[in-house]
C-alpha cells in the first residue's frame, strides 16, 4: 500500500480573507444548540444545564470541570461554538448599512437589480477585471448604487420603487428598522398605484378617523423576514454588483441572522463567588435572546396578538444588536425595559475588540512583558555613556539563558553552585534531555553543578556587559528606548550617565525607567547594533547631536577652558587621571608658561581630552562661534574676539575659544563631539564624551560650585539704578494713560485707542525689564555662579538671573497684561479703570527682595496658566502624534529609491527629492560642510615641499575627477556642481592674490608658464597654497560622505517623519502668540496651528495674505489696493452717529468725516 506523501516544506501564509458566516456554516461549526435560558441544573447539584448557555459541550471556564466534546481541561481545551435557532430572522447590526444599500439597488417586488442590461454588463465587466484595485472597485460599487437610486420603476415588473432608509437616526429599536417610502418622489402627481393606495387609506380613515393625524408618517415596513425573502431571489451575477463574490459563497442573505453563533464558554467565564456565580455579559445576553426567541415561537404556535409579537421581535432584534455592539442601543433601553434606571452598557463583542483597552491595542500590539524591571533613576557620571547601573537585587531576578559550552562550563558551574540568592548565581537549569527546568532554590546544587553538560541551558543572573534595553515613558520618538551594557552595582536605583538624559527627556526628580533583557544572542546583537547608545548619538530628525554634554559637564568645561585657568604639573596629572581613571597613557605637551613656574592652560587639558596621545587617530580641525561670541574690531580675524568667543581647533589642539553649550552641547552641528563623530566614528566620540563626563564631574566636586544668597544680593548702586529706571518708566506710562483718558492718544494702524495704549505700555515695560537686566548682568561679578551657568548655557538664562537680582517684570496672561477680574479693575486694591503698571501685573520687586501681596497673586496667576496649558497640550499633541504615526507608519524607502506604502503605491519618487538621509546632513541640507572639510583636508595634507597648483591646474584636476561621475541623476549632479563652485571660489582667491603680487593669474591654460620670482611665489604660498594632495583628499572625503548619506533602503521614513513632528509638539507652546498690540499680526502658532494644518481645517483662525504690489514705489497706489481689499465700516468714516428724538419724528444723525474719505 502506498504511503500518503506528506509535504513537510514550511508553508508561508500569503494572505487572509474574511467573510460573513452563512446559516449553514454556523450550524456546521456548532457542537450544541442552546434551547433553554437556565444556566444550571439545580437537581444535579448545580452543574451546567444541558442545552443551556454554559453547556460543557462548548468548553469550560473552571479547572474543576472537563469539556464534554474533547475531554480536555482548562489549559488544553480552547472551547467550541454553539448556536441558537431564532424563531424569526433579525438584521445583523454590523451589516445594517450593507442591507440598506442592497435594498436600494433592487426592486422591492421581484428583487431584480434596478439597471438596464447594457449598464449592468458594463459594470460587471469593470468589476471582473483581474488587476482591479480596491479604490477603483469601491468607486464602481458607489456608481451602481447612485444609478439604481435614480431608477423609479422596476424594468422587469414595472413596480414602483421609492426611497429606502433607516426608520430613525440615533440608537434604539427604531434605528434597526428599514422603511420603504414608495410614493415620496411622486409628490402631487397622479399614478394608478398612488390612487389605489389613497383609496385604501380613505376606507381606513372612515373606520378610524384618529389615524388621519399620522398620514404623513405612513411607509411600507421592510422587516427582516420580508428582506430575507427578497435577498433569496437575487441572482448570483447580481450579487457581484453589490461587491459580493458568489463563487466564494457571498450572498446578501448572510447579512440576516437566522441562526446565532454562541461563542465558547472560556471567552465568557463565570466568576464564582462563595455559593453564587457572576455571569459574563455575553452569557446573560444569550439567555435573553433564547428566552425571547422561545416566547415568539410559543406565540406563533398558540396564537398571539400581532402587537405583542412585533414588540417581542423588536426586542429580540435589539438584544442581538447589543450582543454584537452595545453602542447600537439606546442607553435607557439597555437597562432592560422602560422604567428601569439605565445601568452601565454591557461589554459586547465590538467593545471587547476596539479602543485602547481592547484586544488589539491592549493585548496584542501592546502588552505587559516578562524579563523587565522598573525603578527610580539617578545620575552617575562615572559610567560610560553606553552603560547602565543595574541594582544587584534586580540582577538576581532578571536572568539570561546561557548555553553551556566547553568554554564557559566552569563559569556556569560556579553560578549554578551559587544558586538564586548569591550574586552572581543562577535561578534555573534546563537539562538537554529533560522536559521543563529545575529550580535551583531546591535540590542539591553542588551535584547539579558537577553534572552540568555541554548543551544544557543555565538561566543565570545578569552580569556586567550584558545587553539590556532601557526605556522611559512617554516614548515620544525612537530614541526613547536605547540599548546599554549592564553594570551590576549595589543600592536600589538604575543609574545612567547624564549625557544620555536628552533622548529620554529624563531628569532625576523621581523619574522611573524600564529595563528589558533580550533573551537570545540574535536579539542582543540586533539591540546593540541598531539601538546602541553609540549608534544613536544623533537624532534621526535632523542629524543634530542629541547625546552630548549637559548641565554640570558644560559648567565644568567652561571653568576649565577659561582664560584664567592654569594648572601646575601635579594638578594637571590629577585632572588627567580623573579623566581616564588613570588607565590611559597621556602625552603631556610642553607647558604654556615655563617661568617662574611651569603652568599648563585649561585649553591644553581639553586638547588632551580630544587626543590623549600620539597613538590616537583623532585629528580634528574646527572653527566655530561660541554662545557668547562678540565680533572683534574691524579688520581683525574672528579668533581675536574680546571675550574668547571663537573656537579654533587645529590638529586637535585648542588654540582659542571657550568651551560652552554651543561647542559641547546637543543640537549644534559645530560641536566638538559632532566633528569627532563625523570624521572618526561614534566610538571615538563616545570615548571623548566619557573622558569629559568623568573629568568635569570630579573637577567640579573638588573645586566646589554652588549658589548662595550672596550671588543674588544686588549692590546698593544697582538698586538705585533699578529704582530710577522703573520710576522713569512709570512716569512715561502715566503720561500715556493721561493722553488716553483725554482722548488725545494717536492710534497705531489697525488698532483702537485701548489696543494702542496696551501696546505702548507693554513695549515700555518689557524694555525696562531688558535694560535693568542688562545693567544687572554688567554689575555682577564674573565668578557669580548663576551668571556663569547662564553664560555657558548649562542652565537658566540671563533673564532668570536678573529676575532674582533686579526686577521680575510684567506678568503676561494669555498674551495680555492681567485682565480685569473685578468690576473695571484687576483687584479691589486699585482704583476703578486703573491702567497703571502696578494694577495690571507689573512686578517691580525681585525674587530676592520679595513680592508684595498683589504682585504675588499676579505672578501665581501667570504660573497657573502655564500649568493648565501644559496639561491641555499633552493630551492634544499625544492624540495628534498617534494619528500622524498611524497614517504614515507604512511608508518606507525601497531599493529603487522610491518611498512606497504597504500596498506598494508610490508616495515619492526619491526620498525628500534628493534621496539623502537628514541624519547624515552636516549643514544647510548638505551631506558635507565644505568649509570645515576643506580646512580639515588642508591641515591633514599640508607639506612644505609640495608644489602649489595654479588656478587652471586646479579646475582641470577637479573636472578630471568629477566629470566621469556625472550621470543623469539631478541630485548628484547638483552636489558635484556645488563642490566645483566651492573649489572655484578658492582658486579665484588664489588668482586675485597672484595679481596683487604682480604675477599672472593663470586662470586658463593659455597663459604660458613664465619664469616667476620664487620669493614672490613663496609669499603667495604662505597665504594660500592649494596642493594636489589637498584637493584629492577633499574630493575623496566629500564623495565618501555623499555616498554614506544616501538613505538606506528599508528605512521607515514615515515613522521617522511622524515622530519628528509629534515629539517637538509636546514642547511647543499651545497659546496663540500675540505681537504687542498690532491687531493684524496675531498669528496662530504652535499647537493650534499644527492642528489646523494636519486636520486640513477649511476655516483657519488667522488667515493672512501677503500680496505683492505691481507698483511698489507709489504710496497712493498701495493705499488704493489696501482700500479695495479692506472692508470699511460706517464708523470708520463718521465723526458721530446719534439717535435724535423730536416731538413728531425720530432719526439717526450721522456726520461724515470727508477728510478721512479723501485720504
């Protein structure tokens, strides 16, 4: 006998198709018919009743029972379906819209489609095309319905067809009824059918005159039974016109329940409480449906009033609808009858699947996981940036399954011997040839350790160097979860290097973070390569550094690199050993000062941080402006900036400039770490960051850096200056208020008097705060701690400092001064209609001097507004980000450079128009910062003996290198063009220099080489020498960076785009921003504006048109154009409008201002 050939090749699921269950399918898959409403058989000791909703043939919901169908227990039996046979058919609420659209397309008498044959054939041919896509299909089906609705009479039986619609909108029994308003379209016209209908109505009214009130509401009722009989008559080819596939059994009668499937018991478990049980909502609903159905059946057999029968049928229809979707019923009805108080709606099938708590979002896409820990975080600058300190008590609980090999057997034996309570140990061992695993808390560990074989798996505690994932909620972008190496340490918190706070948006005021342990070698490799901290130093949004120095590190670097920081040999060695834990060799440079004592500068210390010794490959060249750069006197180079504000680095030696936020911090592409990263890779950048973190934290700890009350105590001179300035401002405000009260205040364009006053006073008071702030900053000592922090950008701003020391300033509430909360005044402490600065929220005290009670209140109001704003904003932006992410998540780049969605539709032909990844852009949307790259290449290749090229030789060399590469690709050609332009500028400068020295420019090869004075040539070379090596190195680096910047196929560009809008959204300001006073300039910004853009709002809150004038010299023409666009109201051109009442007449008297009209 031949054996059956079993194909054991792995199968790949190509796709799933969903369809509705037919009555036949429902009965076929069912194990039992539910016939009784009783759940338990009390005679048999409260066991589940046979043919009840908890019949054990449908599975079980407790461990004590056994399934009667498959005889499995709770763990092994997944349950089996049952069914209820309904006495009368009911509509399926999920397909209710489809039922109506099918009814609109067919004759309500003979069930023929309301289309003529040629149209029908045309639609069928369109629908049967093999490669038709879903959008096109939906469009055709829509056209079918539109055509059918227009057809008034059936082409087959000439029956009149009217409008088919829901009986009532909203929820409740009427919403599940369908009516056919036959004669609605006829109106006043005469047709034989309408006349017959009217005659019948007349007879009825004679018998029962009460009914004549309801004549407007008489329709033909299409109940489920009638609809079912119509649907059964529909031919298979007609089914295709409704989007059904008759070949796969698609028929419209599936939309109507005759049998109701009952789900397995285990998805609607009973909860046992002492002697009573609490049944699931679905079980209760099923018993209700069974009971109603049996009542109807009994009524039909024994005879029942038609009213009563219809009521019961409606109730069954409603119960079945609520069983599927409890929203489909009116809340008042879901309580079960008229007078009962509405209870909470039941959890029907739809409610179990949809929403945040539903199966998909709550249990499948997002769920609680094993192998995770959570605790509070604290800072630790002694860790490397890619490490996380894990408490030992966490490390004992979280395990990693390690396979025993001949290389690690000894280690694993020791761990098994230590057991679960001693660190490092192990919790379980899974033997190769035994099922299950052994708990090491029990049994003989020594014996188990001895018998450990190669191939056994030991679940060991986490140890140093294990790869873990670290995450902080809310996860706003992909950098909210990164991979670190574990470092097991005592105590109870996770610790991380502060450089990594920015991507997580973490601070240490009690934040908690989550840690996950990948369980396989593949997962670990993937985690550390894709999510490792070192591979995510830049943000995918724009390619700016996001992991960089913060707060203390910036302060420490600033103090060390300050011009007056000098270190003798002992303190230098101390700093260098702090930087490296004394395990790197440093090549100490010659000191900056030899006599009277050898001293090294802080800048030399920093140079060693970048390049510790000759073995280090890191040679960086950088020119960058600082945060506080002041340009030097005219004609001097930038590095002569008076406040040491221009950083020059050559060959990793810092020649000038202070280290502050803009050269070390995040978000700047001219920072030291970014330069190292772009030229020497992430490992070197991370090493430099680690050295900086250790050195700055330890240096600051030894030096001491703190804020005391002395730092914010103003000098007497400063107090006097402040008082004088504030008094002067108050005087000016009083003058303005006086003008306003007398009506003499000249209004600003687009504003009335009050707005003008507010604008002018607002301008005065904000100016006084700025001026006092400037004076205060000038007066403070250079060693003042808050000032140092504000200057170097580590925390706070000069505004914060001046508020503490000098004046807090005007309190703004939703873009205005404090509004009037009482009658015509802000507080009862002031006179009515007072517009003075102090009554409208100007705080003249500083935080040091303390606020008066009204000032305190105003300040608190403005603070409260900020809090409310933040709370509102979080919810709004969160939902917006979710919508963005859901709509863009399937976009990715492909191997043909296009961006496509999941159904392979092209969204963009090349990503971003140039196919480059923003992650790799070095500056103004270019993959190379040409100036820096040129300096770098020049310094790397400089050699005194090399011959300088002439301008024409330079252009020939560049052309020979780049011309072969120029293909048809626009973006690449554009890039090569920009390289040529950059080098052309350099060679033009060389040509000009030669002409200035009296030599030939040699811009073209035509000029023959002449014997030139070597001394003159040398003088040109001293200023600018361009050698062949320099150009070759420059081009090589540019082309390498360009090829590296191309976006990788498979990048999830949609998700990156969505998170790049969503994540900053949470930091955005919510309020509409107000330009002081200028009415037309109130532009909607921030969250409200981005909402308008994303929701594609038809009406936006502040539309602005910028129109370009044809004649922009002539003022009169401009005024004419303005007058035509702007609406003019009567009040704008009238002196006054008065009501005049006389004895015999009353009228409006208007005096027109002719001068204004002429203007």
